[in-house]
């Protein structure tokens, strides 16, 4: 049995048949939106309340409404299927101004017309698009009455009128004039009338055709006279068919002319801007800092961190307890400020003031700034009857006022300039063409406190190393000596071993041998004596590992010079704790290390040996080759060590043992105890490099 025939299903009412698409279209036809508009519609007869809107089931296009399309990368109006209702052509002042095709052509391509487009033609461009950022500009003025003034009855105030074609609004601004009571800064302007549509006295609004040169307009009871316009405004009005007269000369204000004449007679401002009080009043009224003083930005950028330095002396010995004191003058080229710094000396009995004269402008005539008898009580400059300021009271120190050998008076103190630094010397040579030469100047010799001599590292002071004992004497709380951590890490385990014997004629000491170990990590030395049978001497540690100083090398400050690794080589004589040792041999590791570090061991440097021995070998070349040929009858080019040393000694070349060892190791090519004398006598051989 089917579901529709079931008794339980027959008890429920059957749903109505679904409406077809045509009926739905007829239902929503009266309120069907255009393609691309909102997706919800309200059937007619229902209020516009939430819940009464229904989605159009017949909508197939969901694109958002737009006016412009992009064609060839350029925004353009949609040519067909416009979703906006046709708008009337743009009008300004009751006349049709331009066609849509010329709306974006600019001021020089305006093509006005006075007829509307025909029926069925393409829709016109909206005014807010056609006249976007197109403004008419007029110069105007009005007369303002001045009350309670005997100097003037009225004043001419000049303004600028802007008319915006996109919405017929206009606004008027007034450039600020100095001492007009409305501000000082001429780079800005005050808004006299805010932008809006201005109504005419008869009730309509002002339009573009109501503005022209020579006309007077009444705006809220104030009558403005238009005197001039810019080039765009003139071209725009002429293309509308409106004749634009020539510019009208603006009337001259009598009071302003009088002030200009007085200002020219006085010579600029009646008061200089260097007066701090006047600058403060002018700044409080809105004046910019670059008008009160010259624009110093360029000077700052060019001369930032450039300072002239002069060394001066103040000789006050003529007074009781006076003395000769050194000072330093710093002149900052970035802002023309200067400061005077006192050179501090130890134990001079004075408080450590940071500066003698604080950084700032220093005036030459300080008396006028401290005088209480000036003609004016509100300023510190002397002003004469003519209204001019005495220039002598306004002069501040500049770089042209300083020279070596010249005396300057700063705040009542006379200084003598006797020297300068190298930057100052070069600056005056390049900029002013003046060569500054230091003047010999000798200050009084100061008594120096005697230094305590360093006691010898003996007795009770011999406890510990010499550096520890020296720190105990120099510091109340002893500090451990600083160690070279990098050297300890790089040369850890590097030990140079040498065989040595006593430099003595004592028969009992001639056969004794010693091993000298030099630890490169901390420059310490240890000496050991190998045991020798039937010698009667017990071998072992001869000198404890420590740093050893050179005899007779004490400096003025009490410190000593210590033995370093470059002082040990074959043939060297070293004195360690009063014992003189002659080094006669080194192990293979020591010789290889010395040859690998020629900067610390010059006797093992083949480049150093070549530089010293090359001239001698070239001079005695024939004699040496003859001796080598006599020792090499087979002409193999190799000789043994003994004939090689004998040939060099016969030629008068007394070489150090370490140098001789380096040559033997270098030119023993076959490593069989023979030397290649042909490579030795060839200065271009690779073995010399």
C-alpha cells in the first residue's frame, strides 16, 4: 500500500500544489529589482519591517552595482545596461556647462553647450564626477570700519574666494598679515567663510555665472569686490561664453602704507628679534620660529658635530692669590654657541665645576645686558631716540673673533688664546684662508708628588709571583693579576724544549746538562737537570716553573722586563736567576714550531735570513762555489754539514747557530745530512721563498 493511501497519511491535510515559475514572476514583478541590486524585495502592500523581505527566486545575476568598468586598463563608464537612472546634464548657475564626452578633458578642452541631450541619447555624466577637483579662484576684498582710532577710519581686508563646481559650494579665506591682529605667519591663512552653499539675499544660491571680475556680491551682509582670478577660472568662464574683464587694481590701505613707510625709515623691525622678551611675545601671538630667527636647518645639517677647539690661559697672577690657569673654548658651528671648560688638575683645591661658561650665545658687551639704566625697562638692549637698537649691544662672539695670539674678554674675564687642535687649524685654512700657528706658552711647573719606589721581590715580598707582590703594594685590597685567556687557550700545551749548559770555566760544572722548558701559554720557564751517573750531583728540578725577569732591565716605574719565547734559540745565552746558560740544541718539535712562527722567531725565518745573507752570498759567490766544488769531487751538488760550515766560515760569514741550523734544515733536500749548495747559491730558488 502506498504512503499516500495509508490511513494515517489520509488524516493529514495534503499540501497545496507548488506554484509555477511564471506565477512567481508575476507575484514579484511589481517590485522586482534591477539586475545587481539588493537581493531582498518587499511585496506591495506590506510595511518595510524586518521579516517582510523575501529573496527573489528568479534572480540569476548577483553582481554588485557599479558605474565604472575597466577597458584597456582605463576606468570608463558602462556603455550599455546602465544600472543608474539617467541623470540630467551638469548645470552650474542655471546653465548646462559641458557634455559628458568632455568632462574629463581638462580646462583647455571644455566644450560648453546650453542645450540638453536629445531623448534616447546617452546619459549625462554626474556633476560630482564631471567637476571633480575643479575650483574657481577669485581675489577679492572688503572694507572694514575701524572704531576708536584716529589713525584710520576703515581698513581694506584682502581675501581669496574659492567656488567648487562639483557641489556649488564656496569658501573664503584671508591671508594673515603681519601686525593685523589676526596672526603673524604669512605662510598660513585664516578661514573667513567655511565651505557651504551660500544663499543670495533674494533667496537663491550663488552659481558660477554670478561671479566675475568687477562684480560685487553680498554675503551675509558683507560686500565683497572681485578684482582678479586665476588662469583656469578665466578659461572656464570664457568657454561658457562669459566675457571676463582684466584684473582690477586693489585699493591701497592708508594705515598699512603708513606703517610700511615707518618700517622703512626705522630699518626693519622696530625691535630686534634677538631680544628674548620680544621673541617670547611674538611667539605667543603665533609667529613661527624661522621668522623670529633665520632658518638654521641648513647650518645645522652642514655643521652638525663640528666643533672648533681653542686652548686658552687666564693669567690672574696680578691679584692676591692669583695664578695662571688653563681653559678650553668650544665653538659649535651648528648653532654658533660656545662654552668654556676649565682644565681640571689633581689636588688643585678647587671644586670640580663642570663648566666655566655654559653652552650658549656669549655677547661681547655684557655690561649692556646687566645695566639697570637702559632707556627701556622691559628690554635689556639700549635703544636710541630714533628707535634703532645700538648694534654694539647686540654683537655675539662668532668664529671670526678667534685667532691664536689674540685676547678675548668673556663675561669680564680676559683669556689669551695660544693653541688650537688640528680640525680647527684645517677649518680656518679652508674657510677663511688663515693659517693658525701655535704660540709657545709655558705654564708654571707643578710640584709632583714623589712616587714610592717599588721594593725588590725578595724576603717577605718574595712570597708568590712578582705580579702578586706588585699588586699588594699598589692596592690597599690586593687584586689578582689579569691573565690573557685567549693566549692560554690558543697555546695550551705548547712547550719549547732546549738543551743548555753552564757558561763557566769551573771544571766541576763543565759537564752538566740542563733542559730548559718554555711554556708559551703563560710565558713561564722551568729548568731541569737530567741525572748523570758517577757525577756526584742529584738530578731533578733546578728552577721552579715561574716567570723570570731579565737582569738589569728595571724600568722607572719599578717593573721589569721578562724573558719571552723569542729570546730562546740555539746559540743564545740566557741568565736565569743569576745562572748563565748557553743553549746549544733544540728538539724537532721546537724547531718546527719556530719555523712555523717566524714573526716571533726571526732566527728561524727563511725570509729574514735571505734578506740579510743574499748580498753577502752574491759578493762571495765565486769563492763559495770553489770551496763547495772542492768538497764535492763527484759534482753531485751536495756536500756534508762539516764542509758546508767550513766553506761559509772561510768566506767570512759568521752565522748564528740558529741561522745555520735553519739553512741546513732548509737545503737538506734529500734528508740525508747533505746540503744542496746549488740551490743555496741560486737566489731564484723556491727554497728561498
